[in-house]
């Protein structure tokens, strides 16, 4: 067995994308902490948590098949390829590669790791925060709903902000709702495959505004695509991500890193 195609979609699948990804994440450690993959494991493409046509008519089947099966798969393949000859980076999580250990990534492959590791992280999240319309909650509830009300003035305003950020993103990128280390919400866009993880923000929800995400159905009408996505938001997952304890725990990070070093020592 390899990768994590057996387990549906959980936090570990997004964060760490490895079958051995870890105990620390499951226990609620800081999302960016570097849990290891199993020795020899490579990053893998997660299965979609629904059928490729399940998001119709908002996102069409063909787009989903190409987006997931070709584009996402290419990011994963290229990430593994970039890391192939750099054994000191083997076993690191996406969080470690993009944040904690980013400076240790050799310059020759650094941008490739950002592009393809970010692409893997971003797309893994994207599939998880969407859901078929008949399964989607109409709106967030609880603490997330309160936080959105406080930060943006409600869900409709949030959607307007995220859509405006996505519409004005020149070229390719993403438009995000994120949580900072103090639990505050922010909305912004990023270029290319840059991940909010790179600025130590926890992505809660994001919309891919690369043309490959919408062009078959929407052609040049990125705004129509952005509006359509709000019909299929998996608010339960966004709430879960918001409510989860993902704040930094310096002591735990130190312990975990030490433990990992000890485990890996010959
Ligand atoms: Fe994409």
C-alpha cells in the first residue's frame, strides 16, 4: 500500500499526504510542523472525496477529471522528481518543505518545491472544501460563522471579498480565506501555487483561479465560476479546519523535531 488513497479525506491527507503522516498532526499539533513520511514513501495524489461529476453543474466532470487526474498529478510527480536526488529532504512533510525547512531546500530545486509542493497542498485542500450541492450546508455555523460576521460582516460579504480577490488576481493563482496564528481571519489571493502555509497561515477555504480550473465550462468568465463555487462549499470542513487547534506549540515542535531526529539516527 502506498500513499493515502485508502482513507477518504482527513486532515492528515491534506497536510502531510503520506501514509505515515502523523501522530502529531492527529493529536492536534501545529499544522506546519514537520511530521515525516514513511521511509521511502513519496507524495501521492489523494482520491477525490466524491465522483468527478458530483459537483455538476457548477464544476463539470471533464474539468474535474483533468484538473485532478492530470494537473494535480503533475504537481505531485514533479515534487517527487525534484526531491528524488536530495535524500536529506526525504520523509519531510509538505509543511516542513514549504515552511519549517524551506531554507534547507537547495536553491536549485527550491522554486520547484514551492511550485509543486504548493500545488499539491493547494489542490488537496481544494477538493476537500468542496462538496456536492445536495450535501452542502447553506452557511457556516458556530464559531466560524461568528468570526466571519466579525471580520467581514457576514458570509455574503466574505464571498464578495474572496471573489473580488480572485477576479483581480492577474494570471494564475488562488483566492483564500485563512486563519493566522492568533485565530484571526484574513482574505487575500496568492500568485501561482504559493500557499498560505508559506506565511504561516492556515488555509481554511480557497478557490483555484488558474484557467485550468474553469476554462472548459466558463471560458473567460472567471467571475461566473467564482460565484458558482459558493453553491458547493463544504462548510462542515471549513468549520472543522477553523475550530481545530492549529496554533503553534513551540515546545511540542521542539520535542517532535528532536524525536524525529532520534528516530532517524543510525
Ligand atoms: Fe488547479
